[in-house]
């Protein structure tokens, strides 16, 4: 992410007038908001009354030196980034400052672009720290595979796969239709292993053009192309030691795929416009809702990159194939949105629950989540009913037609088999079965009575 200077306020503390004005002018020209202080005490007083994103302080000052300023800033706001300025003769003190919590130090004299780069890095680090703190706070309720909602055999298998790969360096490819929860699984992999205290960085490969995506992944040097006014740290570097999620990896341009392949094989990158090789220890998790084998056959995806990504595969089933999980997911989302929206609804009615299970959910878990949220917000009664949901009747699950009917099977026999199959599909709910069959409940009841009178066993309601 490119830092927007105008959104950030910098505090400069230095008791030398010329240096203070030099730093202030450089930061103002870069577009930052700048406050200055002539000594450490005044600097801390300013810091208390303003929200400074970065503090740039000289080390050698009297009576309060830069180490005291550093300590005072971090005591008030531990996440503020502090950069210390020092002359060659006090490098040992600068090292002490780094051990005390400083983000960086720069040696006097320095050019304006050196200062700008240090501030940019500090702001990027602050943003990354904030993002990862937020993710860690959500860990126990959203991204732990042990608390992922679902009790079906399919989800048990997914959870087992996650547990096996959390501490591996191997690349993981998560496959499944849109809305099945691929990103949730990726985060569970990251947060469940030894890299959980390191960055989790995501890039949406489908949302960016090839040129922008290359810069986002690998970064660029200042002047690498028109508009590259500053050095940019790419997602591979930002995720060093942690996990990089390549969301919808199938959408990466074929030319860029070669550079991605090299990064995965060699575990090193080069920024756009740069010549320095940068080693990275970044664990890759990729997702795709497309069949990558077909993309390889079509020539739009490199076969060698596919093999590199497809070391470990986790396949997420569509929601219609794990309908046992629908009631549990519905209850989970209901509780979340009931609380978030300040509603005091009592729950989901039995008829609404049956309707949810009978729906095919072409948008998978995401569609179910959105449907529950909308129903909770708009519900007029004390509980959710079928009327609170807007189902596409074309997407209602249809019972499978009986297979292997021999020639000569009568229409009445086929009709009976279809009725029994539909009742089984609806857990013997005759009201729901009649809706799917397109007949009235009375007609269905009469049919079942006919079968009983003919000595045929009829499923109990």
C-alpha cells in the first residue's frame, strides 16, 4: 500500500535550528503535516496534544536527550514509530535506541530522500502492525480451524487438512467455488501455526492489472516507471516470515507468472526497476475458483507454476453438498447479526430452518451469511420465518430422479418413487415435499393413503 503523506502527522524534535528547519522543510515538501519542538520536554508536550504517526528526534540534546524522548513517546503510545537522527560518533547510542524500541535511525548528514524513505518505512510498518493486531484479535472467533462452523464429514476433512499443514513451508492451493470460505481457510492455516505472530498479507490477483500487480507483489524502486516517486515495498517483503495469500491466482497475467514462479522456487525477489536480489521467507497460500488444469490446457496458466502451487490441495465443497452444516451456520450468523444490529429476535423458526436446508445456495456460505443478515435486519416478528427470506425458486434443491428404471416401469410406479424420494429429501416434511412436487398437501396425503390401502409401506411423517 502506498503511503499518503497528507494523512500523516510527523513530530520533529531537535535543539539545532538549522537541522530542525532542514528536516521540517523536507517533510513538508513530501506532503506531510509537521510539528516541531526545540527540546525533548516540549516535544513530549506536543505529542500529548496531537496524534503523531511518526516522531523524528535527534539523539544528542540537553537536558532531555533522544533516548528519553523515545521512552516518553513509547510509554504514552507504544505503537508510535520513532526515528532517531545521529552523527557518526554516536552510532552506539543509536543501537541502544533501536533496542529501546526505535523503528530506525539515520546518520547525519543525510539527503531528503533518505529521510523520506525512513518515514515511509515507518508508516508501512505501523499499518502492518495495526492490521496484524486486528487479525490476531479475530483469531479465536473467526480463523481458528477448531472453531470453524460445520460438523459435516466434509468440513471435518477440511479441518484435518488444515491441522496437517499449518507448520509446513509447503505451498497450499485452496480450491472451491466463490463463497465457500477459501480466505477463511487461508487465515486459519496462518493463525494456527508458528507464523501466527508474523504478517498475513493478501493480494487480490483478479482486481489488479498486470503492471500494478507486479509492483504490488514485488515492490518497485524510485523512478522505476512514471509515477514511481518513492520506493515501494511489495507484498512478498511485507509478508516475510509470515503468509502471503494469492487470492484468485488463476487471474495472474501469463508473463507475470514466470516471475512469480522464480520467486517461489528461489525464495527471493527483485523489485521492479531494481537489481538487488532480496531473500524472503514467505509462505504462499493460493486460492482459485477456476479449474487450473483447464487453464493449463488452454495455455493461460503455466504448467510449471501450477505444479509449484499445487503441492498441497484443500478442496472446499459447495454448501449444497454439506447441507448438514446449514442449520449450524444459520444459527452462527443469526447470533452474530442479532447482536451487531441490536435486535432481540428469539431465533429461526422450524419452517424457516427447513427452507434454508432445502435451498441450493448457489452463492454458498457467503450467500447464506448475507441472507441471514438481511432477514435479521428486516424481520418484523420475534423470530425469522420463511417470509423473511427471498429465495430464488429456480435454485431450490430438487430431489434426484430415480436411477436405473427398467423399461416397462409404469407411470404410477415412477410417481410413487418420486414421492418417496422427495419425502426422504425433506426429512418426511409433507408440506415442504408437496411444494417441491408442485402439488397440494391434500393431494400428497391422498396419494400416500392410496399406497397404504394397496399394502405398500409408506414413510412415517
